[in-house]
C-alpha cells in the first residue's frame, strides 16, 4: 500500500492519494476485523455469517482493484474531470445559499 508502487501514483494530487489510501485502509481494516471476530469464535456458525465473512473479503478486493484500475487507466484525466465537476457543483450550491446574499439598506447605512 505504497503510492510509489501502486497505480495511485498516477494521481497527481498527494492529498487525493492520501484520501484514497485512507479509504482503502479503512475498508480492509473493517474486513479483517470481521474475519478476526468470526475466527475467534465470538459468533456462532451460521450460513448467513459465513456468506457475510466471505463477502468481507471479496468486496474490499473488488473495490481496491476498481480504484487501482481506474487510476492506472485514466492517469490524470479523471482527476481533471472530477475537479471540473466539483467546481461546477460548488457554483451551483453557492447560488442556492440565500444567506450569502446581503441586502444593502440605503436608509440606515447611507
């Protein structure tokens, strides 16, 4: 999980690299926590529990693979598109905020 060696090295922004690594770390920590809880015998055996435990292994693998493949495939292009989309969203949300509008009362302030 070092950005010098994994496909997140193609993300130019170090803060986004750190964010994605933190998200992946959290996903894997939760997954291994579930697995450890199951193997320590804190849960009774059931088919549903077995399915959940197997999914806690498979889902983080799929998410990690998707993030790495996307970062490697698009390079910096997806980051540029994401920043443009985020800036358009900020413009839209700032227009909706009525508290940013200030009316000038000429009678009291003039």
